[in-house]
């Protein structure tokens, strides 16, 4: 208990009796107890606020790490899709469009006489 030995505790009680008298000691002890309870409650509230703040900070850091990781993956994908790949896509689309146009013309040639008969 606060590193106070038996002899020191008796000496403190003796001094308290001399200062306050026997009639005011119980009241002083109650007041001291209330002060200690309020101090403990305030300390616990401060601890809980610090823990909440630490949890929020931890969540924020986790979100930042996840966002950074996601952005890195996106950058890697962007780098892997280079100009060559875009040119290849454009060439393939161009070839597909010409093939579709040729098929349309063939269909028109085939259906042309049929449409005229109807």
C-alpha cells in the first residue's frame, strides 16, 4: 500500500488525530474516499477515450494500407496494359469491323433479290 510500513502508518494516523481531532476524522476519511473514487473514475474515462482513439487510428491506418495496396495493383495493371496492347486491340477491332461489313454486304446481296420478289 503506497510503500508505507506499519510504523509510518501509525505515525500518519497520530498526526491526523492531532490536526483534525477525533470528531472530524471520519468526515475527512469519507471525503478522501470520495476524492479517490472520482479520481479513479476520471482515470478510467481517460483510458477508455485513449483506447477508442487508438482503435479509430488503427482502423484508419488499415484503410490507408488497403487503399495503397489497391492503388499499387491498379498501377501494375495499367503498366501491364501498354501502348502495344492498345494498338493490338484497335487492329483487332478494325479487322472485326471490316469482317462485319463484308458479311453485311454478302447478306444484302443474297437478300436483295428475295426482297424484290416480295
